[in-house]
C-alpha cells in the first residue's frame, strides 16, 4: 500500500511537471508547443515579420542559430548503423544480388515491372508521377524517394513496414505494382541467380516439385494464388517465406547504399559554423539565407523537418485537401495495425534481430487520434527534384506546398498539426529558394545508379 502511495505521489509530481512544462511551452504538445526556435532563441511569433534587408546581415547568425544550422548539416549524419534484422545488410555479395534484383523486371509476371520502374535513379529514385502507375493503373499513393531512407525506423508513407527488407517484399506481390507471387519469385531468383543467392545465404531449397511448390502461390487477394498457398504445408510455406525474405534482404542491402550527397546548403552550414561571412555570401544569396532563417524561425519547419535528413521520422497530419474522387486515407492509424501483424516484422521468425533490438516495434504507439490521417514526415534533401509532392502527390510544385502551409486548413477527419503561416510573397519565395539549395547527386558508387552490367 505504502509503495502504491509513493508511486502515486511520484506520478502526480511527474504530471505536474509535465503540465508546467507544456504550459510554459518547453515541451511541445503539437501545434501549441514551443518550437525548437523558441527554446533556442527565446523568440516567439509566426508569420508577418518583414524579411530582412539583403546584404551582409542576411548571413549574421547568433550562436544558437549557428547550432541549429549545423544540426541540419550532412556533416552531422552519423554513419549508417547496421540493421540488426538483416544479417546480410552490409554484405557486398548481397549488394550485388540486390542491385540486379532492383532492376530486374523478371520479378513481375508480365516482365514489365521492376523496382526501378517507379524508383528511377535519374529522378532521385522517384517517378515524377502524381500517383505511382504501372500498366495504366494508379496506385493509391505517390512514389517517395529511397535516397537515405535506410535511416528510417518505418517505411511507407504510413510506416506499415519496420525494415527496408520487409518493405521490399510488399510491392512484389501488390497487384497494382509488380503483381507477382512469392513462389514464382523464389523460383525465378533461385534459377536465374542460384550461385549469387547461395554465396550469400547458403544452400537453397529445392523447389522443383510443383505439387508442393505451386507456380503461383501467395497470401494475396487473387483467389487461385491464395488457395494454392493455403494448401501448402506449413514447412513448405516457411521455406518459401525464407527465400522471399532473403530476396528482400538483398534488395535492402543494395538500397542501403544510396545515400544523400553533400549539397550547397551543407557547405553553407560549415561556413556558418566557422562564422566565415565571405564564404557564406559566396555560397548563399541573401534570399537563400533568409529562407533558411524562415525555415527554422517563423516557418517552424524544423518542428518536423529536422536533423541532417530534414525529418523527425515521425507521422503528422498536415490537413491535405482530398483530391476529388479519392477516399480519405487513414495513414498511420492503419499502418500501425499492419506492422504489428506482419510476419516479416522485426520480431518475426524471418528477422535476424534479437527481441531487444526491436525497440521501435516493441514500443510502438498503436492508437491515438493524432495517428488518423497522419503520414511520415518526408526528408527534404533533393526535394526540388522530386515533384509532385505529398503522399497523394496532390501538389505539383513547391509553390503549391508553401501555399498550403500558408493557409493550413483544418483537417477532416483527424486534426492538422499545422498553424497557418501567412507568409508574404517574398517570404514564401525565400523559403523555396532555400529548399532549392538542398539538391545534390546521390552519394553512392556510380555503378549502383545504373542497371548492373549484363542485365537486359
Ligand atoms: C508501381 C510503382 C512502384 C514499384 C514497382 C515499387 N515501388 Fe516502392 N514505392 C512506391 C510507392 C507508391 C510507395 C509509397 C506507398 C505507400 O506509402 O503506401 C513506395 C514506397 C517505397 C519505399 C518506402 C519509402 C519510404 O519513404 O518509407 C521503399 C523503400 C520502396 N518503395 C522500395 C521499393 C523496392 C525495393 C521495390 C521493388 C521490390 C519497389 N519499391 C517497387 C512505388 C513503387
Ligand atoms: C507538423 C509537422 C510539419 C511541419 C511543421 C512542416 N511539415 Fe512539411 N511535411 C510534413 C508531413 C507529415 C509531410 C507529408 C504529408 C503527407 O504527405 O500527408 C510534409 C511534406 C512536406 C513537403 C513535401 C515533400 C515530399 O517529398 O512530398 C515539403 C516540401 C515540406 N513538407 C516542406 C515544409 C516546410 C518548408 C515547412 C515549414 C514551412 C514544413 N514542411 C513544415 C510535416 C510537417
């Protein structure tokens, strides 16, 4: 009993402190919380402020501002940590196999679709379309880039996958993407890439018995393929799942190598940190510097787009307009339910991770109003090159994005985490000018940005 009382008192104290912090604005409660800027600089207020006059003052930063700028620099990006769920994630042989598979349209029944059909290297691994579309059918969402995505905890706009290898399995069976089945893909990879596969994963199972391993079997919507899958023995399904997971692990080993490169902004950040005014004004126009100031200042973009990849890795509802004829997209509130059920998740038997390593999944927040209509905060590196924008591709260009942030209409259903910025034309233009400084060629061995030699 005494223990309970002490615990109760401690809880009350924690609650009191939390309330005090939130009301003083030290801990963010979404839109009402303090911004990083307020904590760092002690200033508040949003929008309306006049853009500074150009010239040298555009490049004068306080120590706190320099710290914030440096926090966005690629120099602060830590080396990519290993993915404990993928034992071959950093194996060169797996990279080579994954490289071949990423570009191989043999992983689709009609030979027309590869990962690279939608994630095109010369478009920063996007496709330039509003919604991904193959065989003249739209998918419900817009194709995001995969550059630097290996740093994410969650994959897809709704985070319904918790590793890059588990993610790489889904499009292979989605009817509106590759449209294949796992038995067909396992058989294809083991016949075309048998020595490459065995070099990475050891002896491959013998799938020659088509009674045990039907040509097309998978837990998918297609009834014939589903019936064939259900009719297989559990052990045989396990053998197929293992090969399928390994296909994903090699594709992930390849994709992990595609990292963002050093942009003009990163050089500017280094100059700002060194307080080198001459170098700063060589690198950025006064307008671009002003855009940067607005980005972490009055724009409060760093509430969500922070760190060297310009994302907090979290999910937010930004109250996007619903394009005519489209259904409301639940976003994260369904993604959480799907990832905990996924046999290929971090805690599943095809994962190479110890349970303790699956921190994100073990402590996932499954429900909550803030998850409704919330989507993953995309990184902003190379954003100028990857139009159109948002999970539904609803904005054609950066002007349209900033117009949205300026108005920030309420969301329905769910609630928007944005507050209208009401920036002037000049401020909006400066913000966009800054975003354009984030472009740089991907940092990857050049041969990985092309189909592998000898592939057709
Ligand atoms: C038909 C076009 C298409 C094909 C083919 C395709 N993708 Fe995608 N990819 C998308 C779309 C659209 C999304 C976002 C879907 C969503 O969030 O529901 C996506 C999301 C992703 C993501 C998550 C990125 C993030 O921000 O979380 C990765 C990684 C990825 N794809 C890799 C692959 C790989 C690997 C393949 C091949 C096995 C592949 N994709 C095949 C269109 C495609
Ligand atoms: C409350 C969090 C939050 C804030 C604050 C925020 N963003 Fe975003 N941003 C997001 C989310 C979430 C998305 C994706 C939304 C979706 O697709 O539904 C996004 C998408 C974007 C995109 C599109 C990127 C792409 O690849 O599709 C751009 C550009 C962008 N934001 C810029 C900004 C700028 C500039 C600011 C400051 C004015 C800002 N954001 C403030 C959360 C935020």
